[in-house]
């Protein structure tokens, strides 16, 4: 099957789509730390979440398969799920 892409913020709100534990995906967003747009391979775990910060920014925390650690992105992002 092909790739399905979702432009977010807040994929569950906008597209009625919910990532489930074990789902693998690619996430693309602008990383302030690197001052460029990056794409990472991610997997959804029980500790991953979409949430809103105290400053009212929409965030997503995911497991970064490349860096082997959790990452949080706060900008607009695109998630591509292969299925």
C-alpha cells in the first residue's frame, strides 16, 4: 500500500486519525536546534502523546528511532504512515 500523509497540528482533531502503539511513521518538521527542516523515523509507544503546553502550543512527543530517544516537536509537522 502507499504512503498516507497528514499535515498537522493535532492529527487526532483534524483528521480523526489516531496513532496506535507500535505504529511506525516519518515525521517532518522545522527543528530550531538544527535551524532546518528535518525528517525522522518514529514509532508510537505508550509514553508518546499529543498535548498542549502551558504557553498554548500544540506539541507531539514521539520515540525517535534514529536517535533512540524521545523527542518533542512544537512546530507544524507532517506525519507519514506506511500502511
